[in-house]
């Protein structure tokens, strides 16, 4: 595996990208193909080529980017974040810049262009006199192949799968069953190749930006690369300029020059006007009630729900947000904790939020951090079992459920989940586990509630007796 480590080190240094363990075989096949194509004797020669300042090296980095990144995008992707942009951020920027009539927006990691074009569509809806404004709308990516597609403005109907008729009117049929984006929208966006890690910015073009979108890009980066790019983004934003990333992508990053703002749908970051510690601030939204998004401070009065007049700790706020299904808020609260101060609850609740949004690898990492603080946590092992089951690693899921029961023999959900995994292959084991779960349930008060099962003990007992 030394060849993979050497390639990974160079890859991360040059692009910030990392190789997921599940991609090791794909990367090995790719490297073997490139060695054969270039008639190079071994990997060391290929690595030397990548380190040269040559057109051939540049072409190889393009091959690598096209292999290791997934150019998946579509118009108005993530309706929650698009709502924030349309109802709050873009109107605020328009109002703020009404005298200069200038807007500077950047979609970093724009793939095939749907994201910056979506911004252009929103601006056309919000700015009837857009032709009287000086709008810079830049899309950038490391991959020349996707940038070529973006410039063409030709899309399949799949790219419009989540838009309404008001957006579809901007597209006309083109050759080969494709749809062509209206030139009035297409001409508003320019495209440029940018390596977020290596390209020096701010520069003559990328500077004083009002809004940076960099969504689902940092999932490919290691933590140091994220920190480096985040610092460059912060220096590139105007004071009070906005940064919007994918959910949870800045987890445990230093945000001392950014303020964290919470919406029901997502977390947004805003460059501080003065350098100060970042505390999350709630931006208004008509449909949000104070019960869902209380302002986060070290101690405030709880919202008017069942927890009225109770001062909530950060852990309790994370738990409350998680139970409301506000996973972005859970991650935003966790993010206010400096890395050196992160405690078990921060790791645990953020892991649950990551798992619920399908970010299983990150969830597993957070659980390992939690277990380093509490190695005998049955809840962590139980959640690890669910992560492994979601990844179809059923044997590991069984092992973690067994460990959960070993650590806490009264952990009823672990018995029931383990029984389900054994039901087909080992019916006797299934019956035994159900009987054990029933025995513990009958010892509990009927109103005992299991968060993991969303059920009371009284509701589970009849199911096991039938």
C-alpha cells in the first residue's frame, strides 16, 4: 500500500483531495491505466511527472480530478438553502449594494454549472432592473471537462428534476434531446479553472466577494486543506459577506473571523466586521418560531415548549434540535465549541446529526472521538451499529450491538435490532433476543420512552407478546 500513501500525500498537497478507503481499488486501477497509457515503468516515475511544471503534468491532474470527484449537480439543488438565498441573503445584498449597483458572487466548485446558473435565475427574479447592475457571477472548478459543459449551457431533463415551470421557461429544446439555457441567463455567468488550494486568491478577479457558495466540495478535502481554503475564502469576502457550504462541512474548523447564523434549513457564515469570537446568531424567518431556533449563548432561557423556564446547556440544545429534526442546527451548535473544548456530548450529538444526513464516514469519526472520552458508552456503540448497517456492513453492525448489550444489559433497542438481523438466518437466536428484550421491558414503567425506537414500553410489549 506504500504506492497509495505516496500518491495520497501528493494528491492532498496539490489539491486538498483525499481518497476514501472505499475508492482504493478504483484509484489503483486508474494508476495502472495511466502507467500503461504513458508507458511509464512504475509509480515513482508517474509521481515525478505530476510534480513537474509542464503541460503533460497539468493534463494528468485533470485526469485525476475527473476520476476522483463526482460532478453531480442540478438546478436549485437543496431547496432549503435556495430558500435562504432567495428570501434572505440575496435581498439583503441587493439592499446593501443598491447605491453602487454592484454584486459579486462566486460559486466555488461549480461542477457543470447548475449552481451559478441557479444564482443567475434567482437574481433575475429578484432584480427586475438587473441590466442596470454590474453583476459578477463566477463559477469555478478544478476540472476543465465540467467547465466546458458549464459554458455550453446544455442540460438533460434530469438536471431540471427539482424545478417548477417558472424556471423551465428559461430552457429551449436543443439537439440530442438536450435543453439549452437562455442566453440572457447564460451570459451572466463566467467560468474559470481554480484549484482552491493552489490558486492564489484574493486576486484581481476574485476579491471583495459578497457571497461565496462552496457546497459539497469540502467532503473531498482533509481538515488542513479545509482550514487553508477557509482562510482564503474569509479574506476574499467583503466585511459582512456570506459563505454557504454543504451541511456540516466546517465541523470543528476555526471560525474566529466568521459569524455563524442559523436558519431552520441550514447554517450560514458571515464575515465579521471586526475580529471577534464567533457566536451563532439567528437570522429572522417568518415561518420559524422561537421554539425551534433559540439564540445560542452560554445560558439563555429555553423556548416556550415543554422545557420552558429551564436553562439549557449546549448538550441539551443539541438534543432538543436533534429531536426536532433540525440537524443543521445541531451541527452549528457543535461548531461553536473549539476543538480543544469539545466534549462527549458535542461529538455524540453531531455524530447522530451526520448519520441522519447520510454522512456516515464523518459520523463514524465523531463517534470514535466520543469513545476516546467514554470508551464504555453503550449509546455510541449502538449508533455505530446503525452506521455500519446503513453501509450494509451487517457483521460489524452485529458486533457493535453485541458490545452495546455487554456494556448495558438493559439496552432494549439493541436486543430488538440484533434480533432483526438474526431473524432470517438464525430464528432461534431471534426468539431468544426478543424474549430478553421483553423481560427488560416488563421491568420498566409503561411510560418509559425509547428515543431510538420512538415508542413507549407499553407499545412495544404487545408487539413482542403477539
